[in-house]
C-alpha cells in the first residue's frame, strides 16, 4: 500500500469520532422528549442532573416507555456518576439513547465496534474503551474500563473481540 493511501492515526480518530456522532445522530429524533425529561428533572436549573435528579429522570422515562424498563433497570442499579456527581444534558441524551435503542443491525454493531477499535487490531482493549468514553464526554477510569473488558472477555486475553462485543451488546 502506498504512502498516499495510508491514513494517519489522527485521520482514523477523526473518522471514528464522525462515526460515533452519526450513530447518535440516528436517534436524534428522540432528543426532544429526552430533553424535556432532562429539564423537568433539573430542579435547581443548573444544567446538570445530580444523582437524585438523574434517578427521577430515568424513572420518568420508564413511566412513558414501560417497554424500556428492563434495559433501564440495569442502568439504574449500576449507575455511577463521575467524581463531579453530575451529568450534562448531552450525557443524558447519550445514556438514554444507548440504553433504549434496540434497533441495532449487524452493520450498526460493526460500525460501533470499529469506532472502539482505534488501532484496528480486531480487538478492543481497556485503553480504547476508555478513549471512546472520553470522546463521548463520559469519564471512565482505566480500572473500570478493564472491568468492562473482563466482563465481556470469554477467552481470558484481556481484550474484547467482535464476538465478545456482540454478546455484550445484545445482552443489553
């Protein structure tokens, strides 16, 4: 492959960031309702939901969409806000979109996997997982990223391959 055809790491990262944005853009139509719930539960009107406000917002969404209860119950039991104990409207959108979207096709899952697989090795490591979460504006410690990878890692190699990734995504 010629030098001109090779993409730099920065170009690959920019492409991955665009793909992540496009995946969330598919769900943008839901933002009106999600934003309404966010603002309704931002009691102190500071532009953030603290842990208590977030729990009420999620429960409000479940009331409107009872079919999403199973997906969101898991989120509520595992919720751990970053050290600031607050979440922005954009974070809330991303979380609600990720946990309530059940329209993922194999193509979507492949695209998502490619976004995470920054070095195109065919595997997702904890550092890559942490990187994507940070690009989404979500804080994930390297220790938590390792724990997430371990949860999916069925062959013990400390990486998540595509099959392991699919298993986790479909278990949601």
